[in-house]
């Protein structure tokens, strides 16, 4: 079913060294007590190469966010192993190997935009002068240099999310984990943000793991799209996106783009059919996940 | 800003109107149900001789319980004893003395209350064990606690401050317990992804998020600390404060009720000043925060 172990899947110009290696990972929520619990992920194998842009796509409850959180060591696998940069995910988190962007920007009201971007630098003890230059640099990268002294709540939703991206990149992490970062934005802002993100990705060479609900977004951004299905969450297909690496507004009009969108859509549909796709079942799983997290 | 200025003027006007209305109600009640009174003398060259005999006799508004407004004002302008400063000047000194005790108590109580809140918020077991006692401590009347503290620690300004602190810490602890848990869970998760320690999470996320709650508590505590200081002065036998003045004028109430009323005015003023100081501090500390609906 999955051909993720095939090293040829890490596309040019990425080198073949894996940044993330997930092997036989399962995750059961609420399984500590007898009676099972909810199986969020079953036997996941996935390798992400350096410099790749990998999207996880699937219906709600398929565990794509959980998978992302496993990579970030924000939750632990029930079984299997997650290796990041050749070390455990836990070690990688302590080494601050990754930046993270959530669906909401999670900026601190009481800090200026610039101070928000400086947060990761403060936590890791970067000296003040360097913090300032680095934060400026990151804000320039997301083209918000002139808003450095504003408060986050004075910015639009899209701008806030760009600040969040700048913050996530402040430590120049090797991996950027993004959990539906543009899900709350309107379509036009979202498309602009997609272009912006591609530019940032190309400028920084960061490896990106990206969770999304949107098929066009996944195809447009990624080097690979990982299609997942729910109950239990598993990978049903991995699709190489062989669009030219240098993408722009015209990419969305290429014939190959439409073919790939169709391919992802059909993969999703097949996965749905295979799992019997009870919609409220997956909602329940989500609710349980939230509850289980709350307990933890 | 012009708009801010005009709003301030409106507020000040509103305050004056309310105070004026209260005084009018006060005198109207006396006019209808008070003791007979006579006004006579020479005002700007005009001879006034006015006698009024109210149609009713209400005990609550007799000169004994509710002296005339002008009597209260007049008594402040004359000395209580010959060759002594006028009453207002004495009461002003009393007020300053009491406010020093209140301020020390407020500082001690707030610091202790905040630390207790931080400890309780972090150690659930302690929270369950200690919160009932914290609550019980506030159900004991302060006049019962004051002699214990004051006599136990020897009468003096410090023991007065402790009584004030006793009243002060409770709102701060309760607000801290609530506020420290008001932080966005994703902000905590973000800090986790940055491998931030507990202390850093507290300093950079939890305390700033708790600040609006804390300032609400500080406002309550500021006025409570004035009450605490006054109550503490009674068993301490300190004559320099408003406590001593109130005690003194209580004894002479049947002869000169307006003196007690004058002392009450200064006690109220002390509370209002304490409250306004906290409001000013809040304005400053929370200036970058997202504006809420209506600043208190």
C-alpha cells in the first residue's frame, strides 16, 4: 500500500538523508484503561527527506494532526518509533530542531510583533542584540518588517499567521511543522500565503511537514502528498508531485496540476470507501483525542 | 487625544453630579423628616433668618445620626481642641499614616497571595489540601484576627500592615489560581515545542495571561488593605491613624456626630486613592494588551 520506504521518493534537489523517519507507529487514545480506546493511528511508516515539503491530507479524524504532533514530540506513540535528525523525537524537541505553526497564530497580545518573533530566541538564550537582528531578518522574510512595533491584534489574520511563521523560523529550524496553518483564512489570502510559504521554503531550505484539508493547497505546495484515511488512521497512498519546483500563479493552471489534484482526490475517495467512512465516528474520535490530551 | 480628554471630562462631570445628587437627597430627607433648624447670620451683607420645622420626625435623619452637610464641612475647618490644627489637617495626617500601613500591607499581602497562587496552581495536591483553609481564613471576622496578630507580634506599624495583608492576599490568590490557568493551551504547547522550562512558561505565558485577572484582584485588595489597616490600628492602640480617630470620635458621637462623619470621609478618600493608584498601575502594565470592552 505505501511505498514510502523507497528512497527514490525524496525528490531532487533534496539529498537522500532522512530528516524524519516514522516506523510502525500506532497511537491509541484512552487505551491505558482496559477496553481499548480509540485507535488514532495504525502502523504508520513514513520517511521525510531533507528539504522536502510533505503534506498530510485526509478526512477529519484520520490522525494527520496526531501524526504531526508525534513528530514534534507533543504526544507519544503507543508503539513504534519516531526518529528526527537521527535522534528520538524527544531529543530533537529538546534540541529545538523544529518550528511549529498552528491553525491559529497563537501570538502573545502583550508582546509587539517583533517580540513575538523573538520568543524562541529568548527561550534558547540568544543574546539580545542578535535576537533583534534575527527577528528583523525573519520579519523581512515574511514581508512584515514595517509592522515590527505593532501589536499582533492590530494585524489581519493572514499577517498574524505570517508572524507565526516568522517566529517558527526564528531559530532556523531544520523542520517546520505546520498544522493547517491557513485553514482559518479566506481563499484569496490563502492562495497568497501559499506563494509566500513556497518562497520562504525555497529561501530557507527548511524541511516542511504540512497538514491540510485542502487538496489544491497540498498539490500546489508539496513535493509529496501523503493521503490518509480514518478509523483507524493510516496512510493509503503517497503521491509524488512532479510539478516544476519553481511554482507560481501559473502552476495552478497547468494540466499536470489538475491531473495531480484529481489523483489526490481519487485516493482520498478510495480511502474513504475502504474505511467505510462513518462521518460522526471520526468526529467522536476527535473528541476523544481532545479529551485524552486534556488528561495527559 | 481629544476624544480621551472629553471622555475624562464627562466622567468627572458624572462623578460631581452623583456626589451632588447624594448630598441633595441627604438634605431633602432632613428637610422632610429631620430636626428643626435655624439659619441666621449675615451673608454678603444680607441678613438671613430662616427657620424650618420639618413635618415628620424620622430617627434615621435626625441631627444625631445624619448631621447637616454644612456641619460636617464646618467641623473640619475648626480645631477639635484649642491651639491645635483644624480637624481636616489632623484627619489628613491620620489618613497618610493609615495609608502607609495599608500600602505596606497591600505589598506584603499581594506578594504572598501571588506566590501562594503560583504554588497552588502548580501543585494540584497542595491546592486541594490548602484552598479550604485559605477560604476559612477569610470567613473569620477581621476584628477577631486583628488582636491576635497585633498583640501577638507587639503593637506597631508592622503588625498593622500584617492585618491589612491578611485581607489583601485572598483575592490575589484566587485570581492567580484562575488567571494562571487562563493561558491559551496552544501557547503552552508552543512553549513545550521550544523546550521551555516551567519557570519560563510561567514568566512568559502564564503570568502575562494572568495579569488582567490579577489587576482585578489588586483593585479589591487595595480598598481592603485600607480597611485592614484601620481595623489593625484599633487593638494596636495607635492614635496616629484613622483607626484611632474613628475610635475617638465614636466615643464623642452623641456630642459631635459630624466629626465621625468627617473621619469617615477621609477613610473613604483613602480607599478611593488606593483604588485609583491600582487603576493607574493597571493602565500602565496592560497598555499593550488587546483593549477589552470597557476599561474599569
